[in-house]
C-alpha cells in the first residue's frame, strides 16, 4: 500500500506540473500571453506593438518553448547569452502569405552603414563568407582585387572599365559571380567589379546587381532588411 501511495503522489505532482506549464503563458490575448512570458523569463521583447488583435493561442512546454510557439506567426530576431539563453527578442512583423514572404537579413551598424553577412563564389567550387556593406548607390557588387583567386576566378574572365570610387576614378575588372547566398536565398549570375585593394581597403559593397532584384524594406530600429523578390519581366 505504501508503494501505491508513493506512486500516486508522484502522479499528482506530475499532473500539477503539467497544469502549471500549460498555464504559464497567461493573458486574454496573444499580446498578453507574450507579455506574461517576457516578465517570467526576465527578458526584453521589443516590437510588441506589432502584435495587434491576435487571439490567444495554445502553448505547451518550457517558458522558452511556449514563447517560440507563440511567435511562429511573426518574423523576429532573438539574441542569446553565452549560456544559450534568450536575452532579447525583436519582433519585426507578421509573416506574409508564402508567395509574398520576404527574406529577412539580420544586419548590424558600422557607423552609419548597414552590414550583412553573405557567402559568394565565382565558380561554384570556392566559397568565401564575408561581411558586406549595403550600398544602393553602387551599380554592382564591389570587391577588392585580392579576392579574385579566392573566389575561383582568373584574369581572363574580366573586362576592364572605368569606375567612380570614393577615391576617384579607377580601373575595375568586371566579371560574374556564379552565386551569392544570403539568409538561405541564392542569387545566381551576379555582376561584380574588382577594384584595387588600396582604393577599397576592407570595404566590400553589396550593390544593385543583387539588391536590384528585390524590393527593399530597411528597418533601422530593428537593424534588419527585408527583401521581396521582384516578379520576372
């Protein structure tokens, strides 16, 4: 009998824990649920005002699991500490229907410039991952000449044209990258200009030969760029 009572007690405790877990995300609507989890997790959530008139949603599991479930209808960025725990979440906006869904590029500021991480290749074999500056004023992707070999390209694959740079007019080697990847999106056949390193330094520009294929929304507050692919002509 004692053994039976012990097992029954454990079952009661497990049931109580389950009830508590299911009730952690309290609130009359989705806004209230997420706000409740923010307080319980002691984290910062910005962009809560982007959640409007959303009905309460079911959520189970740990606090973090519930929060991720409730945020599924939204684009957001989460930052974690060294222990892997969420510290801050920025809600960017509600996800669009699949056919209109944009590509969200997390970015950061360097001075007044937005920087995004991309991977690119000249031949599909050699790849380089690097940070590039968003520049809607640049007609092409612009890279230093020293990267030509690193991307699997050779001098015979270029034409030479004059290009206006911040340091004056310079000769640029114009060629084609086989592919550029950013946030899971692959852009093929990207026109690129290689300019002498002494004129560019460490600057690498993501120009309109990539960005021109999209409609662009820049959100400085949340340090993100959303790209919507333009319809083919």
